C-alpha cells in the first residue's frame, strides 16, 4: 500500500542557472517549471543555512567560515603548530587529516575545513559552523526546517555529508522504499567539486549531469511507486564562475608597513578580503589602498545590507573587499593555488544565479534562495 505524500528537496551544489541552461536535456521531460534565483553574497557557509531557515546571514549569523575572535577562539591550543614548515602544511592530504583531527579535538559537528589558514594566525580566529546545520538546533540564531519538523514529529531524511553522492542517494532511496519519511532534504556535492577543478563548461560536466539524471530518475520513480503524491524540487545555492585570473592581494597589504595584530587583522577568502582594525591609521591606509585598487571594490554598508550580510558589530569584518568577478585571490587563507571555477562573486552576475526546478508550478513569490524555505513550509502545511 502506498503512503500518502512525500516532498523531496534535492540540492545539487553549484547547479546554477547558467549551468542549467547549458544542459537543457537534464530531467527535461519531468520538469514542469523552473526559474533562476538570486543567491547570497558569500559561499555555501552562508547560502545553505539561509535555504533551510529562510533567513539572511545577518539574521542567522553564519556567513564566512572564520571570523576574528582571539578571546573566543577554539584554536588557542594550536599555537605550537606554528613550527610546521609551510611546504608540509600546504600539502592537501596533510591539511585534510589535520582538519579531521582539529574538528574532533574541538568537538565540532558541523562542516569543518582548515583550508590554508596559517597556523601562526589560527589562534586569532573563531569558526562559525561549529554545529551540524542539518540537525535541530544547528544555527547560532533562528530555526531551520529541521527544528520545525522535529517539534512536529514529522519523519524526514537529511543527507549525511560524510558520504559521497551515490551513497546519499541510495540511503534516501531505501527510506522511500520503506515509506519511513514524509520529507527529504538531500544535498549532492560532486558537481561543485568538479567545477572547482575544471571550470563551468568542461566536457566532464556533461558526463556528470548524465549520471545525476539517471540517479534522480530512479529516485523519483521509487518515490512514485511508494507514495500517492510526489512533489519534488531540484535547486542549488549558487552558480559558478570560470576563473580568468589569480591575484595575490596579500603583498599589496603588507607593503603598507602595518603590523599584523598590532594594527590590523585580515582574513583572505577566495573572492573577498575581510579586515579588522586596531587603530585609525591602519583603517585609513588600507581603505585608501583598496578604494583605488583595480582588482576589486570595497562594499558599502548599503550593499552589505542589500545582500543580507551587514553585521553591525563587524563580526565578519569591518571592511569587506570583493574581487572582480572571475578573479580569485591566490594564494589565500582558503587555498594556495587558484581553482578553475569559483563562486562567491557579485550575486547579481549571471554566473552567480542559483536555479530551481520542480514537477509542479513554482509560485512567483519565490525569487531568492532563502525563499525555498517557504516552499518547504508550504509542503508541510506549516505556514
């Protein structure tokens, strides 16, 4: 006997609107409606919490991964690791194992990566996503759809990020066959990783999209065999830009002659540089340099408010410098070498746009990635 209804929210990381347009055959005969969505300035660390909560980063308090907080830093104990030579620390495999060790040592349950944050600076920073956001109570502020379903005792499936995409899909398929859930949220990350490595228009993407097409068709068919009503939504958090140039911004700042942690602190993301100031001289010097910098622009408070990432207390930076689209900071605290593809540029760029597709009509009111939360509420009759 079939169960009454299942709502599937299927997330392909970085499957932006421009990428979707280049793959018109993907689930084409199953899709009734699709549209582009505005994304949020930043990375998945900002977008994913917004999708599941309907809140902006300024409201749920998760934006970039690291922020300046020497008093509250959970990494103070790592200071002796400063003695590790750079040529060892920069090896990907070593960083991966160090990340796993530090995550366990700090008791983090959320997504954690050390990236390329220098050990000599790590003790000055705190980490934002310390809890697993897919669990109830995962946000620093505000509720997610998982909080609401837990309160209402609604049975659901949420992917486990520790497993690869095929395992996540297979695990969801088993739940559908056993009819144990009324709602599913399954995030798939293979495309994002591939496009970071090869860019957004490489032939390998075609093969991966065919693989996703096959897997998701089987998943949807399984749902239809076990539920009377199947409503599914396929979406993403952001698009992907091809990287046209790498630029080392750090020497430009260091050439000002200011002292690290005496005059200023900086965190160099892949597409943004964020600064905190200890005195007016540092603020004025760095501001004057970046106001005239040819590789990007300082974001005004009005822009940050428009994008939903203005923090009154300067938690994530008192000055935010955004690189020109397609230009990656490399080396940065996120990686030594540039990628072929990157996101986190101006949200208004076509390559930044997210996408949403469904087997049912999408309301006109759904225009931003955080509006996906409203679709979840609608499906569960919680609005």
